[in-house]
C-alpha cells in the first residue's frame, strides 16, 4: 500500500470520479427471495409442481377412477459466493488527513468502487453460466443501427411465445448499444415544446414498455475471475451487448451478512477496525429459462 498522503490541508469531502452503483439492483429485490427458504445452512430447496390438462366430461357415467394428476419435483441451489473485506485505520491517520481518511469515507468508496461493481459482475456472469448450463443459447448477431431493434423484437417474441409475463421485463444494454437504439430509424423522437421549438428529447428509457438500463461494458461480460482481491474479466470472456430478463426467473438469496466496527482498543492495537462479510449468490429457476435472453459478441 502507498503511504498515506499527509497534506497540510485536505478537503473533507472525497471527490471520487463517477462512483459506481448497483446496476442490477432490481434483480436483488425480486419476489422469489421471500418465497423460497433455506433447506439447510447454504442450500435452497425449490419445489416445482406439474399438472395434466383437462378432458371432456362424460355425462352418462363416471369415467374411470380418480388418479393423481399432479406431481412435484425439486431443484436445489447451493450458495458459494462468500466474500469479505476488512481494514484497519490508525487514529493518527484520521487526524493527519483532516478527517478525510475515516472508516466512514473508506467504506463509502469501497462500496461504490469495489463491492457494487463486483456484485454486478457476478450477477451478469452467474446468470449467463446457469442459463447456458440449462441449454440457453445466446444470440450472436453483430448489432448495428439497422438491426438492433430486430434483435430486440426477436427476443421479445420468443418470450411471448413461451408465456413469459410481459409486464416487468428489463433490458440491460451497454452504452454502445444504447447509442444504437437512440439512432435506430424506427424510434420516434419527441420534441419538447416547453423547452423550446428546437429541443428534441433523444432519451430512450423504455422499449415497448420494457424498462431499459445502461450498464458499463466492463460489467457486461460472460465470465469473471473472483480472486483473493476484487474481480477481473476472465480469459475468453465475451462481451454481453443485450440482456433481457424477467425478474421472476431470478433468485438472489443472502444467507449471512455481518458488518462490524471496533473503536481503538488494546485488542486492535489502538487502531479502528472494520470488517464485513457476505454469504450470497445468484441463481436462475430452471423452469423459467425462457425468461432470459442474451446477445453477445462472438
């Protein structure tokens, strides 16, 4: 670690450039998280029920005997993503940096620049891994301004045919694809009369009532390495251009989360101590793979 910068005058507010947020936050607020419970310390037991269809009524006789026309199966999801972070901070560093280098500021920057991007990277890549393992095949069409809406329409049509609910679908795209969508010839531009006759609003935040979210390209890869310190794009990872999903197909459980701060004491050798760990994961429901679609670069 580099030595702390003991400048005589420090601004109290940290000006971190373009801090990250949790881009896939909507997938961590899904109904499935409250529906399915843990079977044991780290495994979720998910039931699935199948039934037969109806048949014509025989008005003249009782047709046959009653039999069971409903069955149940289970799929187990075992969590594996167990991450931690800690730091110590000498009270002298707090004073010498004019209260800039504090636990509060350090954890804020950690969340914005490390933890949230890491969770985003894990989310997009884990869903892709689970989806392809269940037979999902990504679209590999090279997107252009002329075909980007056609690819989106094909994804939507496949979900419609698979009876995926229309309401609630979310489309995640890279900034480059967002630009393609803004310039696609089929998209109408809205003129803002109140802002002046020469003002045109080119913002695209919904397509066919599907919520549209832009995610930095570095957080839209098919695979990452989660090593001892942070994360990195895995060798051979592909660029995800578009990710269409209905949240009902996603499960994002969190089993254990601990955050603790200790004031300077003998046990901490006079330092502030911060420690956190989180036991969580991201899964898809195997019988809802049709609610997920990817376009990736070859």
